[in-house]
């Protein structure tokens, strides 16, 4: 599996693209917005520069790997040679389904089509394709270059061959994979959304400050990042969409905290906008 196409050049897409390029794979990145592509290029350049500074790569090795990355605005051109396509568009079911329909038309017949979703059903996403056996969910974690886990989520018709090849891909880019049977929220997001939502409720109820609640989780449970800081990193709009989906599919205990809804309405989306539960310069 040498040719990887990443659809969507946002936070997750650019991280996945860099992780693949760092391992020497051929990478095609597609996004319909030129500014997203330029942002992806800047991000990947900075990540390679950091790798050089840390002694992980020589400058020549970094340049050779960067030359293996191609950028496209047209989806058809981006997936023509793909062995694996990883969709990393916004967490909206209709958008993911429409994207998979296009991928099914243009990607090679034997290519794996993977969705990088944190909560949504790969069975539903792949149902409109002609190859549900070659469809799967590969849930990466943010920031992708640092996080070691990929959740491999199997749809109803995902074949054992597709699962095995997905595990091999994960190992090839230095990730550990776990196999999760499809259920809303999978394993990590199902637990993480509850923790984050409860932390938001505690802020709203005046149990503690944002900083103290995060510090309590950092030091009391040995979490490397507090749940509120993590929500800011993920994006509060993304977290709200995830909570709304889990509330719809799993019930009342996943009802989004009102303060989360309020922040999103105000445009305070976390680190990407400079303000969420924390303020970023």
C-alpha cells in the first residue's frame, strides 16, 4: 500500500497526510478550497522542519519525502492511483456519504475507502458504494503525528482482507491499531465525549474553574491533557456535532452541555479561532 489519497486538508487531513509522507509513502491531498491546500502545505513544511531540528530526518530525506506529496482541488485526479483513500471531511453524514459516492466512481476498483470519523457509522457511509467490503473507518487522533492510536472500525460488510490491510497500513506509519466493532461513538469518542461534556457541566455549575478542572484530571487521573483543553484542540463545533450525533443515537446522557452550544453560537470554537474555554494568542 504505497499510494495514499487524503480527502480534506483541514486539521485531521493535513496531519494524516504528514504522517504518511513522513513514512515515505506517496501522498495525494485533495481539498476544493485553495486556502486549505495552502494551509496544508505550510503545516507540512513546518512539521518536516521540526523533524529535521529533532534529528529524525536529514534535510535531504525531508525534501525527498515532501516531493512525494501532491496537491489537488479536483477529487478525480487525486484518487486515480490510490491504494487507500482516507476521507477527512467535516463530521456531517450527508457530506461523507456524498464524498464516498464520488470516491467509488473515481478510485481504482480495489482501493480501500476509509472514513476518518470519530463517531459515525461506516456501514451507513459505505452503503451507497459498490464496494462496502472495501470500506472501513480509520479513526486517527489529534494531533496525528504525535498520537499513536488508530481505531479500526468495521462496517457490516467490511472484509477480513480490508481489516488486515488496514492494520498493515497503520503499522507502516508507526501507529498501533485496535479493532472496534461498529457502534455509535466507537470506544474512545464514546468515553471521551462523556468526560468532556461532564467537565463542561461542572464549569457551568460552578464546581471549579476551567483551569482547576483540567488540572484535576491531569494530576488526579494522569491525563496528559485536560478535557476542556482537549475540546478546544478538537474544535468546539466538531465536539458539538459529535455530541448531537451521540445524543440522537445513544440517548439522553449524551445531551450537549448548554455552555458548549453557547460557545459555538458565539463563534468561540477553541484553538482554531483563538478562543474557547481558553484564550489563545
